C-alpha cells in the first residue's frame, strides 16, 4: 500500500488517512496512533504538513509508529514548514505587517479548527535527529515530490517554505 497521511486529494494507487472525514478519505485516524494498519503494510508513506501538529514529547514515538508500517527499504516522504526559512521570512524588512502575520500563521498553524495548531518547529537538523532516533537509516533533502497538489511546493513571497525529505526504513 501507498499511504498518504493527512491527505484529501484522491490519487490512483494511494490510500488516504486523515484525522477528519472527507471525500476520498479511506481511513480516519490520528498519525499518533496507526494501530489500524499492520506491520510492514506500506511501501511508501507521504505526509505533507502533518508532523508539525505533533508535540515534541510524541515525535519519536509517532515516527516509530510510521516506520513500523513500512516494509524493509520502504520510503517515508515528509514535508514540513521549514523553521529556518520561516524565521528569515518573518524578519525580512520587505514584508509588511499583514505578510508577517501570514508567516506567523505558517509557523504556528492557522488555528481555524482544533486540528490546525503547530506544536513544533522543524528544520533539517532537528527533523533528521528525530528520524534517526526513530530508527530510519537515512534522510535526504529533496526539492520537490511532485505527487500531490499541496503545500510541499508552496512559495509565498517567492520563497519555498517547505522542508521536503525522504527517509528510508
């Protein structure tokens, strides 16, 4: 199986897991509890702008839960807001107050519903450490996945704000 965690866009060959029901969502559940899936049931897992909704205390356990689903050699593709980029954008003198508020919302979540809060800021070094602690064998940064129409390629103000990485089981 190929599992898209947090997804809403149906795509042939991919199953969608989301915390909220919706059109095209195959499984309803929380990324922190993936017990509904068997060990080694996924070849690939994609999670775009989901991990920032997990607190620091739950991050390693959540990533271990994701890793449990992957077959040996399976691939985890993650996109998160890049804290390094967002910090630079936030203090950029060319941005006005409204634009800085937009950047702040990318850092802390839009907070439009109970699921839209960000509990952690991640950059390559921090995310790589969490993935290593969870047992992933390698982590590589990629520019784009090109899989879904989502925020992994979002470029407000001419700057890519997402950190995209591939982690191998």
